[in-house]
C-alpha cells in the first residue's frame, strides 16, 4: 500500500535495502497482517503524517525526534540487525519498544561463508585468477573434510554457519560471550578468555568472524592472534571490518603467516581503490554483500508480524533491544 489519508496502523518508512523497495516490504507485511492497515510512506511529509497515526513503525531510523512526531508509537522495528545508529535511550524514555532484524541474514550469510571456505579448499580463487590470463595450469587443492573451523560469534549468523557445516565432517569450535549457551558445535569457549580464544584458532584451517563489533571484539584479530594461527588458516570476515586490525592482516598475508582471507567487510569501508589488499591473489573481497537475499523482506515481515501479535497480547518481543 502507498501513503493515503485513512488511518494507518503500521508505517513503513522510506528505505532501500539491497535494491529492494520499501513498497514491497509493506506488501509482505500486509499479507501477514490482513486485519491491520500497512502503509508505505513515499515522501518526508507522508512519513511525518503517518507517524502521528501509527502504533508501529519500521525502517532504518525515525526521520525526526521521537517525542515531537511519533506520539502514538509503541514499537519501532528496525530493519537492520545492528541498532548502534539509534538513540536507544530516547526510545526507552518515551516507552517505545525497539526490535532488530536479527536472524534475517542467517541462511544467506552462511551460504556466503560456506562458498568462501569451499573456494579456498578447492582453489577456485586460483582458477579464476589464472582464467583471466587464459592460463591452463594445475594447482594444489585441499579437502574441507576433516578440517577445523572456528566460528567467533554464535549468534543467529554464527549458528547458521555451524549448522551449514554439519554435513561436511569438520570439527567446529564456537567462540561466544556466554559459552554456557552452547551451540551446534563440538566445543564452545568464552570470548572474554584470551587464552581460550588463542587455543581455539591454533589448529583452525578456517576462522569465521560473525561477532558484533564491541570493545571486546574491536581488533580482536591482530598480530598477536595471527601468531597463534597455523599458516594454513583462512580468515573469513562477515562481522565488521574493525574486528580485524587491517595493518596486521596485511603483514600476515605478506609474510605467509596465513593462507588467505575472504572479506565482506573491511576497515576502512569502502576499501579505497589503491589499497594493497586489492593486490593479493589469496584475498577475496566483496562489497558488504554477504547479506544480500531476495528473501530479506519475507523473513523480516515474519519477525515483525509475530512481534505485532505479541505486542497486542502483551507478551515479550522477539529481538527486543529496548
């Protein structure tokens, strides 16, 4: 639905994610919420008008200060998993619940990680580079079977990665803030235990970064941690760029301290065209693309529709951050 003058229960704010329109998101929500009116705002004025009516808003952020505009708002459903860009204290002060999109990216990012691991195991990155020069020349490959994969971060994405690896007969080690929560892995260690983290990567052919960026994880992967990794290790980063110290990564690659890297996120981001990382044949770089999926709105609409039902029933919300 598009913006109109009738009463609106849920307003979808202006946004585009992965090239998907907000109108399509509104349509997915309306399919799940037949008894309510879902409206997609098309202009700034429409956003302001609709926010005065709606009890639920969903988007990247609110266009203006909460108290002045969204007087009836009970829930803001952020369309991103991360909410660091929001003034959560302001939402809390105005008794507006905030949820995120955690879980939307699980299957697609897990496929990205699996693709990266298989590419390095079977040497597809080498084949692609040689094909650019019409070079028919054999190269060594490895098997994923029997490898150790350490996953740092066992949230929705890390858990999905571990589940996707289950059929490959690998040893999976999970690193998470609360190891007592477990996960679909053979071993779990505490993120805050430095010695345990070093041990977790010390025999890993693949280290997957799927953790949020916090003070604890900022530059977690640095020269010291690289020294604990075997030279066969491949780093795959689908977390945030600053989880890796970029200068230390470059040094590790230059000195063959690790086998390679697959980076969907970088620091800085975007990666400048003249950055040295572009020149390594054993580094695959994608433009923060791992989360792209045509099913994004469907998965998010499922979460938001469920939370609206929970809100009406006065039940706890899924993915609530405030």
